[in-house]
């Protein structure tokens, strides 16, 4: 007697794990970065990208990549605000720093392109780098 087994459609959502993994890679790049000058925006960019990918990883558990991209773009503070309350683990100072970094990150690629105004003001609007690193570590879980 022959038996035919038909398997149902198997759906695997690998996106959350992949985005989380990439977030850890950007965080490691920041940790390994050796600044050749007194100042560089590169560590800020690396931390912000890590945070962005981690926030997207959390939302990808319940939505498609296109939905997450269209809803949040690069606005990781908005993505943080949309997390379930139990996942919102930052204190008030950390949330303030997260919002500040998110605003700069979205302001004409503020951590990617040279800004004469930022340079002339000694990058005073930039958040505390150690605190931003701590936030990324806390959110990513490293």
C-alpha cells in the first residue's frame, strides 16, 4: 500500500534574526573602530545603524520587511515608541538620547555627511557617545 504525505506550506521568518545579527555586527564595528583623529562621526553612525536594525528586528516578528521599512524608514525612535511596553527598557535619560540621535540620524544623514555648522559648534548637538553605546548594548542585548 502506497501512502502519500503532503506537507503544508512551511513559512520561516528569518528576517528578525538576520536584522538582529547585523545589528550586532555594526555594534562590534563601533567597538573595534580606532579613530585616527580627535573626532569622527563614524561611531555615531555605527551605533545608530545598530539601533535601527535592532528596532526593525523586533518589528519584523509581526510584519514584513516592506511594512516595517514603509512605516519607520530610519526613524528608530519612532520604532522604539511602537514597541510593546515590556520591550521599552530605556530610562528617561536614555530615551532622550535615543531621540536626539534619531533626529540627527534622519537630518540629512547627519552622521554620514560633513556639516559645517556641526563642526563650527564642536558637534555640541551630538549625544553623549558612551551613553549611546550603552543604549545600543542594552537594546541589542550584548
